C-alpha cells in the first residue's frame, strides 16, 4: 500500500513538472532529465543536475520553487520520500560509487536537524512523552535496520524507568507479545524504510488485540501511521548506500530527556544507579586522577 501511495505521489509530481515545463526551454530540459534519471538525482547536487541537463544552476533553483518547494534541497528531500521504496541497495551502491558528494549529504542532514525544533513543539510529541511516562510496561518494537536504534533507546529507558523491553523478530518475546496485557502495555515502534513486512504484520496483530501503539517513522504515508497513535515523523537522509539515522538518534535523545524530566523521583534512582556502578567499578578510572 505504501509503495503504491508513493507511485501515485510521484506521478503527481511528474504531472506538475510537465505543466511547469511549458514555461521555458530550461524548465523543459529539467523536467525531461528528472523524469528519466530520478533515481540518480537523489545522489546529485543542484550544480550536477544543472550540468547534466545543460541549464544554469539558477534555473534548477527556480524550477524547484515553481514546483512549490523551498529550493533544490527541499525538492530532493521530497523526491527521496517518493522513491525510497523503489531503489535497492545494489542500485545505491552503483550510484554512490560514481557520486561521492559529501557536502550534499551533510547539507541534507543539516536541513533534517532544522526540522526537529518544530517536531518537538507538536501536540503529538507531548502526547508521546506522556504515554511513555504513564505506561506500566513498555515494549520497544522494531525490525531489520530500524532495529539498530533499539539498544540505545532501551539502554537509556532502563536507566530512567522499570519494565522496559526491546523486541525484534529474532527475540523469543516476539512470539509471545500478544500474551501481554493490552491495558498495561505500550508498544513503541520505530519504523523506517525499507518498511519490514514482519514488523507491519506484527503491529496489525497487536492493534487487533487492543494494544496501544505509538510510532516513530519518517513520513505521513508510512504504513505505521494507520496502526499507531501518536505517530511522529522524523526525516532521514537516503543519499547514501544506507539510510542515515543521525536525525532520529538526536530525536530519541531529546525525547528521552523530556521523558526523564517528567518522571517523579528520578534523582533518587539515578543516584542509586551511580552508587551501584561505583561499587562494581564499572568505569575506567585513571590512577593519576
């Protein structure tokens, strides 16, 4: 369903490009080049697109503005959303082997990070914070590459509260989740492209069983948006061989900071943990200090 939605959105974009292309010869060249090379473009800078399409870089910027975007980087970010399910890892490897523009990737990450302030001011974000604080039991659920965020999230959550488990398809807990009490358990799922079918199917089952599900994903058209509430959309960068998770990781850190600030008596818990760590000589200490 998500892939079909992206195709529909991309078809709409192509139609808009066709309309705008009637305005000038440069726009016509850009529309044609983008339609024929859209998989390559998500790894290209504005100047590279301009060179390949034989137009000026200013024409690229004006073309993106005419489409309703804030500029080329905004256009690129949205193009990534449309085609990320279509492009495979071997294709990414092929494209990035010929295009290693570090500045473009870093610039997109800057743009993603700039969006976090607005995301953290949303009502849905505050609702997520409160749900995590109030849940008697918290299950962090994910699969495949998205699940690489789980150990960090689980480690910090277990520092600040009890009854937190991380679950992936290779965990024995995966097959017994439905036996938990839906009235006491919050499912926090992290779902980024390429969206794993095993995770989506498990979330569908849990929803039918009456579990409360909260989601962290990348887009309003992600399949998790119909299964979870609240859902927070965090941008990721796909212009690399593998998706870049630096923005989601910063979001998780800020989310857990706000959860910690909302838990009463956390200072006593943290002090107790510090005492245990000292007693067990957990951390290296320089003999000279």
